C-alpha cells in the first residue's frame, strides 16, 4: 500500500522530475499553462447560422432590463463597443453553438484584476463566460475564459488586450423533471482563439450579475447577454447555430 502511494506522484512532483518538459495537469491547484501563437477570428458563419451582429446593425439586440433599442456604438471598423448597459438578444435559445469575437481594451492602465477590460457572455442570460484582460496570468475561475466562479480554463489562451480574440461556445441549458427540479446543470464547453479551454463545465446556479429570477427562468429558453461592466470592450462577428427549440 505504502509502495503504491509512493508511485502516485503529484503533478508538481512530476513537473520537477521532467524538468523543462511541460506536463499538462488540469487538476485542482495546478498552474494554468499559457498557450501562444493562436488566432481564430474573421471566421465565416456556416450557412445555417443566425447572424447576431454583422458589423452594420444591432437590430438583433435590445438593452437588458428596459428592452429599449441597443445603444452600443457601431464603429466604422465593423465592431460595436459597450455603452450604456448590458444587451440581450431579442431571440431566445436553449442549446447552441455560439461564435463571437471580442477585444478587451486596457482603458485605465492603472486598473487591476476585474477592472481590466471586463465584460462577459451570459449564456441563456444566466451563465457567464468571463471576458477580461487576463493575458499571461495563471488563470482562475474569474479570469478570461472562466465560467465565472464555476470553472477555470484548462489553459490560458488569451491574447494581448488590444488584439481581437474569439470564443466558440457549446452550450446546453439545464434540464428539469416534471416537478420543476433541476436534473442536469447547464453545461458549457469553450474554445478560445481555437484552443479548447473549457470541457463540459457544469453550472448548477446562475453566475454573478446574471439576469434575475424575475427576468429569466432557468427552465426557459434565454437570450445571449453581453455585459457592460463599465470597461471599454468591443465585439464583432457574432453568430449562433441553435441545436434545440428556440423561442421568440
Ligand atoms: Mg464579466
């Protein structure tokens, strides 16, 4: 038994033994590896995708809460910039593949932590894939690519804050039994800049600053929400492929 225990080395011990060889350890406490030389932007939408932002119009979006027309600024570059509150899609979705491109701008260079280019993609209006300037960090579950306070990314695939980045999100909404009890949590897998960073992360509860219970039931199709956290962040080329029932 003692011998067997000795053979079960921790990731840290293995890393020390192999020296410069990088060992991918995604377990609890393991440092998040930095991945570089990556890009996956300007991706053309597949023929069956619904375009949510094509650089010309924000008609697919309204302000969260008031449902007034989207006030985010459309730039000559074909991007839109966060302004005046979070926005949600008019259309609601259940399970889907979502592509979007974003760039967190540094803005206030003295800002730190959650103040550096913070925004976020809320799936079903409830489950946030964090957007933040987390370039070069040992990413935690509140950094870019994290399912906020639920799951940290397997690797840090972030680019520098002024560079365009992409998310490809595979989302499955939670499931409920006949009595309204949640039987399966929301499940989220993510590629950031073409790199696999989240594998089937499971969220049993809505994440911080999600739409309220009054606004969005976990058992109903929901919108895509893009967060205004008061920081300058731009988005472009947003499209979605619903996999399940959708509802206007
Ligand atoms: Mg956020």
